[in-house]
């Protein structure tokens, strides 16, 4: 697993915040 997935997840969290 790359950080890209983690970054995407974090961005999604902020987007859905």
C-alpha cells in the first residue's frame, strides 16, 4: 500500500467533513 491511498483517504475525510 502506498501513501497515495492514505492521502486520498485523508482528502476524502476533509471533503466529507
